[in-house]
């Protein structure tokens, strides 16, 4: 699906040439093109003033969102990019509708988006249960905390920050409810892919992701963790550690570690360099190695 037509807000829209003067804006209105500009003010009535090149437009409060907008959701757009369609002209200013742009994006997504499709998204806000993202023109979707990565995650803020642009994969499309569910872990590589360059006898850095009586769970990459023996050290979740690779057991999908030293708190945020898949449409993703008979981990779209 050509997501480039309806990108997350802040990534620029395909209709840039339409903002070149009055004639360009008139063409954008006639052609129903989605444009993007920066919201520079919000009136007491909730109307947004938007800067488009050297021109200005107004998004009335009722046209600020496809869903009934809360005042805070509108005024928080000030200082940020918003998408819109041009609906009219009022003197030197243009009448704009973000709602119309979102309707067009939603219709396109419902008609064309497929499970397994990889798209770009922008993180908008984080909750204990997951990360809300803009999947295009400000349309929201949720990546559940269990779908962020394979390694344990206590809170999405350990992985993302608001405003971050990420890759995501479509988990399901509910056309009746007009809802899209996204996932993320499938793009971060399989167990074997994450083991590339990791060998028995190495000492590497990791992040503590869980503590139990029988050991310490240490993240080596966002999609790969190992278990270290209890250390007696006063470790906490989020601590950075150096670990010795004792053994790698593909048939049991296990990496056994030994903690060498406690380091500074780990960041753990997921950046572009972690992605093994950046585009296309996936049919399935098997995380576990073929030789691991005891546990099958994967996603079938």
C-alpha cells in the first residue's frame, strides 16, 4: 500500500508542490490533496492557526480530528506539524480540515492495508500497557507492550520516546471497527539473527530486565536475552552489566551468562540500527530456531 500518500504527521506529505502560492493552494483544494503545515497558535475557541509556507490557514475546532476532539488534544498541537485538506478561503486565510485528511487516510488504509505490511509510525504517547503511535495523518494505533520486543519490558518508556519515528508491522485490520493493530518485535530479528557475532567465551554489555531467585535476566539485544546465575550483587532492573557468555543452546533457545560487573543504567531504546526488516509485507515470522522442538515462537499473519 502506498503509505507515502498518508504519512505520520511531521514526516511531510506528498503534496508539497501544492503549497507554492495561491494557485497551488487552489489546485490542492480542487484535487483533494493532503498537505502539512505547522500549527502556530490555538484560539480560545479551539481553532488552530496553521502556517503553510508564507501563508496561513485555520482549522476550526470541529475539523481538528476524525474523532470528537478533547480541547487538550487540539491545543497540544501548537508547535507541531498537522495534516489537512484545503476546504475554502476566507480573505487572506484558508479554511482547512484535519478531519477530512484523516477520513481520506482511514479510507485508504481500510481498503488497502494488509496484515504483515511494514509501515512507518511516529510515537505519540506512552502508557504502561503499550505505545500509541500515529500511523498516518494523525490516525492512532496501539503497539501493545508484549509486541514491542521479545526481551522483557517493564514500561514502553524503556524502549521509545514520544516523537520517535519507528517501523511497525500490521498485526490485524478490523474493517468493521476501522481499527488497525500494530506490532514491532517481528522487525527486530529472530533468535539466531540476534546471535550474530555473539560467541561462547565473549564478554559483552547487557541490561538487567528481570530478577528471580534462580537468576538474572539480561538483555543482550532488544530481541535476545540470557539468564545469569544469581550474583549476590544489589542489581536492579535497568542496570547495565557486563556478562560472560558461558554457553549457547539453540535446541533450548537459551543463552547462559555470568555477570562480571555492574555498569551504569542502560538505555535500551530501540533505534533504526536494530531493524532487520524495514519494508515489504511479511507472511510469517518464526523467532525460534528450527532445532528448538520444545517452544515455537512466532507470528503468522
